[in-house]
């Protein structure tokens, strides 16, 4: 099986069931174990910490720039 980080996203077909929570946890641990499953397996989360306000805002602006592209 290919690594998760080497695969491309594709929309799921209508009616595709969600992955089991155990499978989600296994896949999340592959790229980065800092990710966690929350909200009864319906969402994923990763907390980030930055050294100071400047670096926090630089990251937020970078994410906004990518999201807007």
C-alpha cells in the first residue's frame, strides 16, 4: 500500500460510509502523530504552538494566503 502522504485526494461517491475510528487513527499517525480524532470520530484536530505572536500571525497569514489561492 502507498503511503498516505503520496496519495491524492478524490471525492467520495455518494453514500460512501465514513472510515472506522480505528482506521482514521491509523492513517493520521502516518504523516504526523500530533493529529487526533475528536467529536466521536467526525473530525480531526491538531494543536500548534508558536514561540511568539509574530510567528503565530505569520502562520495564520500563510494559511489564509494558501486558502485563498
